[in-house]
C-alpha cells in the first residue's frame, strides 16, 4: 500500500500503543510458566503475533479477548517432558526479538528447533549465539532463511559482546533459569541498549524468577503473570518529534518511571527544541530513537545536529541510516552520512511533491509521515503498510489527528 499525504498540522490528544518490547518479554515468561497468565493492553502487531505463533509451537496456549491475552503456560523446567517432543518449526516473520529471544528458549525447552524468517531477518547478526554454540557443542546450520539449532544448553558461563544487540542477553536470561544448575553471563565488551536488559529483569521478577547481577540460579520455575503492558515510548517518540516540529499534540498514557530505553526522548526533545546550537547525540543506548530525532533535526534551523552511535542501525529492517538519509534527501535537507549516523543541517520548510520509499521499515514510514507535516507539497510513501510491524493502526490515528492521506493499493 502506498500513501499520499497532503501536508497539514496534526492536533489533538494521542495515546501510543502498547510497548512491543515489554509485551514480548511478558508473553514469553507467561508461556514458560505453569498455570494461567493474563496480559492486558496488548497491541497485536506483526512482531508480537510472530512471538505468539512461535510460543504455540513450543507448547503454550493462547486465547484473545480484545487486547487481553490469556496464556496457558507450558510449565517449562529442568525435567520437562517436552524435551522428548519433535523439534518445533517457528516462523519469526521479520521480528529480531522473536528470533533472538526464542533460540536459547527452544534449546532449553525442546532441545532445539527450526526457525524461519522473512525480509532481512536472517541477515541480521546471530554470530554471538554461533560463537557460544561452537564453544558449547550445540549444532546449528543457517541455510537461506532457515536456521536449525539442536542440542542442550548446559549450566555454566556464557560470554557475550555487549555492542551487537542486547537481545542476545535477553534470550539467555529467559532460558538459563530453566537449566539444572547455576549460570553466569559475562560481558566481553561494554553493554549497549542496557535499558532493554532491565525490561527483561522486570518481566522475570513478575514471573518470580531471580537473577543476581550476572549470576542466574538454575532449577527455577516461572510463575503465572497478571500484568498490564505499558504504552510504548518508542512510538511516543514520533509524536514528541511531531510536537517539536510545530504540531499541537498532547501525549497521554505514558509511564514516566518506565525502564523502556526510549524515555530518553524527553531530554533529547528538550535539547533539540531549546536552542539552535550544534548538538551531538549518541543513540548507542536507544537506537530506535534515531528516525524521530532525525525528523526533528530536519526542520531545526541553526547549527548542525550530529547523531551517531548507531552502527547497529545498518542491520535493522532496512539499513536504517541510509533509509533515513534517502528520506532527508527527498525532503531537500542537507546532511552528511557516516558509518554510525548522520550530521543534519535543518531547513524551516521541507520540500514537497516527493516520493519516499519506506524500505519495508516501519520506523522510516512513521518518520516520513511526521516530517511530511512540514512539507510544502504532497508526499508519497511507498510500502506504507510496513507500520503493521509495530503500530497497525498508525494511519488511522494519523487521520484522527487531522492528517490528510489517500491510500493506494
């Protein structure tokens, strides 16, 4: 689906959808528990539906009622009889979280599994797991878009680099408590996106699982969860950006004390809106904020905004740095591209009568939609349906706030 936007300012109150990051973790913890869990305020986007589908293959059961999901857990544990079942086949869609979280979980629960993916998913880094599997004697093979893993996780030390993705830490944190002895996760380089690890700790605590520092006691059993998912600060960032670009929006329903990494949009919004001096921002701890920050920088008249620390963005649903650069070029914004980010010189009004390829990336589509409110002519977005990955009703919300769009099939 393509979308043609006629520029107009957005106005009104908006509540972001439920946090995808928190929901992934709560659903996996609930699926591993013995008994029934109830998770409320879930936004059923493509990524979460992929996680639910994979957890069904692992042995959990799910029942939807509106945005509430009741989970009958599989009662995973050290002596789980599920280890004797055939390896599950799990379609992870385009969800990096689903794949990286569930690889070690499948090994702990079922002795392995067959994972498939779409888009760029299987091109995204998996080497930290492969290095561990070589060390631990676990078989793996990656053939095109299909990954097969087979073996048993054993208690012990697991060494991981911290500068590739925190998702590898989360996967092990979810799986290692199920083993028959104690384990330890050791950093081999400084941890980036550390707040996402804290979200995992939160979900484990909700399920009665304890982790002390990097030490993870074994023989633990997950307990049922009754929890409401918070609103998503990652999506809220686009509305903060829109407000900073002159749209009259009020953002509701957010938890200011959340452990979500993207709460950092608040001080960064203040920094970018508060002056026109040169700004230097590293997104190493919150890479998902990169597109929203670039949108704000695109209309900030003054000294350049330098946004770096985002080398990992090159291996998202798109090469997100290049995809943002492509959108900025279409809008007539001057920029310089580096390996890990962009330096942007904003302009008061963005160029309209342009076409932008969303590159199959939900965050590029939302960034371009927000930026279009400052364009001097229509903006056409190619492949705008990709927002379904994280925010299925984004275009309906955009229209409810006064956005003017025409959909093309």
